[in-house]
């Protein structure tokens, strides 16, 4: 992920945690404009007490973040520790002492292990680079994945870059939630304008995020602007300010979705939209009322279309705040199906709604029909795992006298029976797959999410560490899909290859290599690896084709040397020129050519589904019959055809799993029941 001009990032292990990265740095090469928003919790942490008087700022040059230890409720000594850490980082960076601030997340009530942090400052500064991944990883606590987003835009005739990292999983509620967010941009934005924009954006996004109703001591949102894009300064009230604010809000909304996806124990995200409200204040309040209601959360967890809980939450907030909005004119929809309208229940197909509610994200839309204001809110379901994570948090957290904090959530803490079952199951699969080949096809919408790309890169690295020989074929990003669908866009093969091989492929290879996977990116046409038959007019743009055959010599060499090949779906046509191929078909043909033991197709569904219902296992003959009868859900038919192609060509097993969720690759391979659909060749 390319950083905005003037910023470098780093993440290292300092020793707060037992082994994971726990110290992050965002460093600016030039003095930057800066703005921030902090928690309203009166029990604010030492880093907030130390930093909040500094904003807005005009000479920011460094943000250092610890994870695992919040340095909260540690008195004057904790504030002094912040000062010492910031001074040390400033000296190593060679910048003024007052230009560096600190932030933190983790366990409350414990001072930082300063001797470890100070010793790690020099390695942290030396590790600075243009990629955000290590810093995004180093700020995580109970999070299961990194959260990072980026954007590019044109402002004032110049190309402007934006990038942001975030963390947050539990203790997330309005007043910023337990989140740490850092936006960076090379736009030229004066501090007062940046501060005003950040305040408005936070009000419409992070203030509308409610995962568990618990407010943290350390919530912080930062925005830093280097000005190196080179355009004129953005003025308050200008058209450029509107463009800048819209971009920042779009990034914030994506981060809200990422944070809600990763709520502690969450299995589903809740997206709430309220429109037609009497005022913006009412719209925001009512949206939060739904997203934060525990009974609504529990119903979403159970895929229970209990619309009464939603309407009750609305009515309670309307009454508590004496809002003029009325339920008699209100419409409520869940997952796109109207369940309540004009004061009474609407007729709907409950089984169909249950199926929709099993998706990773469930929408709740409310139209109050009493005004013109609208607002969004985000939340997550309330699962059994949330209770377990937080019930065990203190007992599984160990704090040393020097301030080192470790989360001892190891399997050894559980009952002997459960411990044995998990270990035997996982280790048996690791032994089973050692020295086996697995082709991973990433063909879904998740290609447009850098955080999921980073998580998948980590999972592919784990496969390699377990003795599996992985090979990855990637599909089209949403950006490329838009280009392919827009007749006015540049759809030449040169541009398509640049987006596929020059950008998507290169970025995923970089993510893999950050995990030491020794990946190498190639196009299917490299070395004549994938030969194609043209399926379109040779002069049409883009040229499209079908796989004719795969020559696996190059792939065999790469696998034999321990590399992870990452292949873009471009083939070499009969006339020697490039053509665009169907990614799932490429993956199936490659799996057959290299005699892979597994083909894993990461799609935009939980697996092969019929009318939304997951099929856990199916044989190829039955799949072909159901596909012929049109029973397989439409969005999965291309994936199903690719699975059948692989099976016909001798691949022993094909797995279709959800690419929109983290770690499904590992869960499918290394557990008995798996999480998707396993397809075997025959009855």
C-alpha cells in the first residue's frame, strides 16, 4: 500500500506483549498540519492527558503508539512516561521534541515498561518505510485482523494520496469508541480546516459506531497532512474542502465497517440507516439506538427476524428524548425486506429473511417519513464468544511488575478434554497436508479490501509454515470491474494488465513478503504458462479468452525453490498477444496442471448455496446436475463450473469458502467440519 508523500511507517516488537508487534510509529519527513479527537471519558489515559492540548497543530512529525498496555489511570508518573517516550522518539528522528505525541491501547492501570520501550525506539525509527502493514499490525489488541484503507483523488489539479490505519474490537461505543485511528494525507490542508473537517466526519462516522456500549479511556482519532501534493491550500468553505471532506468520510465509513466486522466475538455486522427524520440529531440518535441495542444484537446473531426489538428500540429513544418523530408513519426493513410499516407488522417471508440474515452484514433501514434528515450507524451482533472473551479477560491477562502485559489465552488454559480435542484435530490436519499442493483462488469482492488482503497473506504464510506448497491466483478488484463495465474508460489490454499485474498482483506479493512468504508475482502469460483461445474479437478491448492449456514448468521451478507464485489471470493467445481470462477457470486449470491436492475458491458467499442455504458437502456429479437445473445461486455458477473443471482434470478436492471473512482458509483446511463447501469428484 503506497503511503502519502512525506510519511513513513513502522511496527516492531518492544516487549509489552509476549511475541507480537506492540510498538508502532507514524513519522513525517516534514512538519505537518494535525488535528485530533479524543474520548469524552473522564478517566482518560495518560497519552491523552499529555497530547490533547497540542491540537490542532502545525508542526507534527511523529506519532508513537503502544498496544497491550493502555498507560491509563497511572497518575502523574504515566504522563511523565509519555513525555519521556516522545522526547526519545523525537531525538532519534532528529525533530523538535514537541512535534511527537503518543497514543496507547490495552490493559488499564499499569505503567509502561519504559526500559523496554526506550530500548526499542532506535529499531523502530530504523524500520521506517512506505508500507503501512507493520504499523497497522502493531496497534492491535483483541483485534483479529488489521484495518487499513487508502484513497487517491485529484484536488487543485494535483494527485493526492490518503491512507489510514485503525484498531478496535471491544469497548466500542459513541464518544469515539475504543478505537485508535490515524489518517495521513499529502493534501495541503491548514490545521484549522483539517480540525473542522475531522470533527464533522467523526460526528457522522465514529460517533455512530457502537459494538458493545462500553466506552474506553484511550479513544483517539488523528489526521495528519503533509501538504506535499503541491496544490494550493484548501480554504474553509471551498469546493476543495468539500471534496477533501467527502474522501475522509468515505474512508471513515469503510473503517467503521471494518471495526464492526471485527467486533469481539462478532459473526455479523449491522449496518443501520435512518432517513426521513425530523432532524440530523434525531436521525443520529435513532440509528445509534438500533445499532447499540443488545436485544437487536442478539436477534441478529440468531438470524431471528424479530422486528419488534428494532421498533421497541426506536420507540424507547423517541420517548426518552421527546423527539417529534412518530412510529405511525415509520417503515422498517431488514436485509432489504419490509417488516414493519405505518404502525403495524408487514407481511413478509420469514424463512427468506432468515437466509438473508445469515450473511456477514445485515442491513436495517428505517424511514420515519417525518422530515428530510438521515444518518448511519454501525454495530455487530452479540454472540456467546463476546461473553467468553470479556469474562476471561482479566483471568487470562498477566501483568508483570515492570509493566509488561501478556494475554495468556493459550489453549493450555482450557479444560484437558477441550485442549486435547483442538490439538489433535489441528495437528492431524497439519500432518495430513504436509508437502501437499494447494491452489488458492481469490476471486471475490474482498480483493478491494487491503485489510482482508493482509489477513489472507498471513494465512497463506501459515499454510507454507505448515508444510503446504501454496499457489495464489487472484481475480479483479472492484476498481478493475468498474473499468471493464465503463465503455468510456480505458479498457485496453495495456491498462488492464497494469491494474491486474502491475498493481493488484504487486501489492499482494508485497503483503505476502511482509510475512516472509517469499512470494513472486507473475502474469499467466509469463513463460507461456497459461495459453488461451480468444473468445472475443481480436481487436476488441479488452481481449477476452478461455484457458487452452497450462504449461507448468515455470510454476514447478518456483514451487521447487520454495516460492509462493501469485498469478494474475492474463493468458497468451494464439497470436502471441495478451488476453483477459476468468480467474476461477485459470485457478482450476493450474491446479490440474501442477497436480494440486486442493483447490480453494474464495468467493462472495459462505460456500455453494441453493436459495441462500449452504451446502456443506457435495459430489461433482450432484453439483453438475443441480447446476444444469439452475438450482445453484446465480453468483456462484462461475465458481461451480471452475470446481467441476478441476475435478474432471483430476484435482481430488475443491473447497468453496467465503473470501469476505478472515481466516476462513485456515478454518476450512484445519478443522473437521470446515466452514464452506467441500466438493469431491463423484458419488
